[in-house]
């Protein structure tokens, strides 16, 4: 767990999305462990395919302190 830093300036934001197929696929077993946001998730051991996508957004008007 991270603590609150009152003087911190946010320069970028990272977003993760884990996407799961709508239907299970016969003959497929998802045994992957997904790692994102400093967390390990899985394995799910089911027939759904999954993917994790991420995006880093740099805040245009954010400037580091000089």
C-alpha cells in the first residue's frame, strides 16, 4: 500500500483494463497469471480468453517543480 504524499505532483496516469471473452471456448483453459498495477491476478482455470491492455496518459499541463 502506498502512502499519501501531500506535495506530490501528478505528471502521468496509467490505466489498465483486463478484457474477458463473452463466452467460454471449448478446449481452452486460461492458466495465465496476469500482472498489472503491482498486483498478480489469476490463474482463473476456466475457458475464457483474457487480455490486459494499458495506457499511460501524460498530463499536458503538468510541470515538475523547478
